[in-house]
C-alpha cells in the first residue's frame, strides 16, 4: 500500500466514523506521512496519525481499519482559533503548512492552511515555535526536580529530550518527531557541521 492509498482510506474512515463525533469540525493528518511522496510505500506496522478537531478535546481514538492502524487525537477547536495560534504551535504548524486535510466541512482548516503555508517559514513564527519548545524543555526540568519517583523522572527526561531536539528541528523548518527525535537532531546538526552539540546533549542527559 502506498501513501496515496493510505490517505484515501483515512479520508473514508473520517467520513464514516470520525465525522460522527459530537462537535466535529474537521480532520487532518499529522506526522511523517505529510512529507512522503504519494507513491512511496507505507509500512503496514506504522500507525496513521491524525487530529480530529472537535468542540472539546478528549482521549485519542485508536482504530484498525482496512489494514491500517489509525490514531486520532481528539483536539479542541480552540487550538485552531487563528492562523497565529497555529503558526506558533510546533506540532500543528508543519502539518498545516502542507495539504494534510482529510475533512473540512466548515472550511476552517482550508482557511488556516492557506495562511500557514505562506507564513510558515517567516522568522517571527520560527522563533515563536522555538520558544514553545524551550518552554516545554524548562517545564520538563522542573517536573524532574519535583518527581516523586524514578519512573516519573524518566518520563519527564524524555519530555526534556523532545524539547531540546524539537528546538533544533523547528529552527531548521523540519517537523518535530517523537520516536526519531534524536536521529533527526543529528541529521540537522550534521548538515550544519555542529554534530558535537548532540554529543554534548547526550552526555548531559546521561545517555
């Protein structure tokens, strides 16, 4: 199955199931799939991430549909209140800078995509997204300091790592990732001849 086929199946699921959720405003794809060629093969073991834009946020939905693992984050429409809100968001901006829309009954996502696609690389928005990642990093540090257990500290150590790697990705106009965040960080730093920064970070984090 290739990316184009996966997108069509995801659209079908949203039309038949996701759009039936109360307060549905639309849905769009999230993650690496947005940056793959349409004819690229899509591994069957990977999940297809999407955001379901609803009146209120909620627990993500998981579904197995026509051979695909679908994961739908139920996200409040408040996070999509304006192009500025999306452009400042490290997770939303790169996914609405491209045409990731699966369903858009009200036209909200289309209007946002039009502006975000144009404004996404501007310095003011890159800096805003870097600041958001820095905030996540410092919040993670505070949670580590006040953790009640080793397991809680380790979870927040991962969030700190994501914040640091996210700053590098965002500054390079690359979508932040979760599982491959350290790999992406190394790729970006290698491109700029600064890979020693990742080695410093790994030592600092105890890896």
